[in-house]
C-alpha cells in the first residue's frame, strides 16, 4: 500500500440534510462490493461538539455527556438495534449536544449499511481527546460471514467504521 499508493480509493460525500437512514441505504447499496474484496471505511467522529473544545488538554477525561452518548451508541451497535440508531437524535442521551450537526457521524451509517442486514458490530478502540472528541473505531461483519473478527486488524471481508482513524 505504501509508498506505492496503488490501491484505488473513492470518496463519497455525506448528505447531512438526508440523515442517518439515507446513509444506511447508501451503505447497503455498496454491500455487494464486499464480495469483490472491497473495504469500506467511514471516517468521522463519534462526538463532535467543538464549542466545548477550548480549554481542554489532550488527555483530559471525557465528561458524562460524552461517555453516556458513546456507551448508548456502543450498546445499540453491538445489539444490532438499527431502528434505534437511525432515531439516535431522539433516543441517545445528549445526542444534539454531542452532534449539533451530524455530518461527522453519518459515515458510520454508510459503513454499517455496507455490512448488510443484521451486521455484527465490534468496537476495536475507544478514545477521547481534548475531553470532548470521542474517536471510537468499529468493525462491521456481515451476518452471513462465519469468520469472527480477530481483533488485530480488519480483513478485506470486514467493513470498518474508523471514526477518526488516520487523522
């Protein structure tokens, strides 16, 4: 991959005005690419209220409103509660506080959708920076894929929502 840069990359833009359900459907439309060995990555931020950013050091502990939101999302993802995830703005604690606008969370829905119906989610990493920027990483595995994620790295048959990875 590096330094040859010989892996094709295609960027898709989020459509913030169309919301989570639209992005889940976009991901589901991309799901057949999994059978061709294509890895789909959704990169954003699990929490993103930059109005709270100033005055925090990089290693400051996350406040309850950040952790509560991340814990709710983790539970909904790992339990496969897609309906609740789509309706997160009403259901998740502190949803609008963590995402005054949702463009930084929408890539997660495309990656989830790309894993197909009843995909399994596994949190690979959880981290907060500057107290309020939560950068959790998830791998999504198709329900009909018998292979279990090893925890080391995502294979080409797994779809990762790498929130904040590579930044």
